[in-house]
């Protein structure tokens, strides 16, 4: 039985992971990654460092990550204690809690490695992706805890054609996220000025930062079209019934918001304060979008198997 305390703990770990993800993006966007020098877990050799804006941002990120690590560990232990005796029905939350703990540890180690041994932008871009997976795992645990009623979940049929399409969209979304993170870590955001045109051209000259940003824009457009196609397919094969159709509708809304936030991000490139805000908003939207897609992936796979087996 899922208790109110368990749900509260799951929600706290999910919110905490979102804060970790946004704090990491803030560190990158403000160039505060070296705010604590080469020291870890201390900051410039001190437990409480001397105040500078960069050290404050970096050290705050470390503190939030540390508290979140404790929350995720507590959620995992609570999940194991509550549901280990009923593995037939409750393997699912153990996977989510275990995945959250695993990815939290990996991202913390990557953060420490980035401080002690500076990494290249392609490696640093993976850090955001790992944090995204950790958030998705905590979100799945929260969603599962609310879907379970008296130990059973509502069941609806999912045609076989849905799962491979959702899987393809999830993978492509992760690629688009990686490209966006790579742009931040290479400080290439100014490669395309203006929107929707890039430097006043439909197809710009491919050189340096312009190439990276333009590829990201094209990938984002293709992601939007693929999500719209996924929604259309789900609506057609389910005859407009609820189930996956509602979250699919949310993904369409969020990908539109993501595109518009990308346009706003471009418009604020010359205003540092607004750029930080729009960049965090951009990260927040894609985090929600990816979380919903992963939930759709899990449900379409699990319910497809249940349906196919009778």
C-alpha cells in the first residue's frame, strides 16, 4: 500500500532533482563552474568559502545536490522496505527509485570529476543528460505512486504500434537535449542571431558556432513534427480515447512552448540577466517534456505486454 508519507518523500525527491538540474544549468550559464577552484567537496579549500558570486552559485549547486542525494537515498530505502515483499506487483517502483539513485550518484561523480579534472564540452554536455534521466526516474516514481489505487493500477489497451514510435521520439528528444547542452558548454548560443532565420538566412554558412546552433534548430523542428505525428497516431489508433492521448497532448503543447522559448532565448542573447532567465525556462520546459515522454514509453511498453499476453 502506498502511504501519504511515501508520496510526500517521492515528491520531495522529484522537486529536489528539478532544482539540482536547474542549478546545474545556472552554473553553466553564468560561467560559475570554476567558482570553487579545483577543490571538491570543499570550495577553495574551505567548508564555507569566501563570498564571490561564482563561488556562491557553484557551492549552492553542490549543497542542493548533496541534500537531494539524501532524499533520493531515503526514497530508495523506503521503496525497498515497503515493496520488497510484494515483488510480483511492485517491481516498477523499485526500478524507478533505483534508477534515480544510480543516476544521482553518476551525475554527482561527473560533477566532481569536472572540477578536479576539467572535461571537454562533449563530456560536460552528457552531465545534463544524466541529470535529466535522474529527474525522469523521480518523476516516474511520483506518477506511479498516484496511479496506484489499493495496490492496483488502472489498465487500458495500447496498440503495438505505439511503443516503437514513442521510443524513437524519446531517443531523438535526448539527442536534441544533448545538442542544446553542447551549445551551452561551447558558448555557441550566438551562432545564430535572429529567429526563425539564422543570421538572416534560411540556410546559413556552415562554420563554427553557426553550424552547431543551426543543427540544433533543425533537430528541434523535427522533434516538434515527430511529437505531432506521435499524437496524431495515438489519436487514430485509440479512436480518441483517454489513456496515452492526454499525455501525448501535453507533449505537443510543451514542444510548442519549447520552440517559442528558444526564440525568446535568441532574442535575449545580448541581455545577460534576461538570457539567464530564458535559458532556465528553456531547460525547465524540456525537462517536463522529456519526463512525460519517458512515462509514455514505460506505460506503452508495459501495457502492450499485458494486452498481448491476454
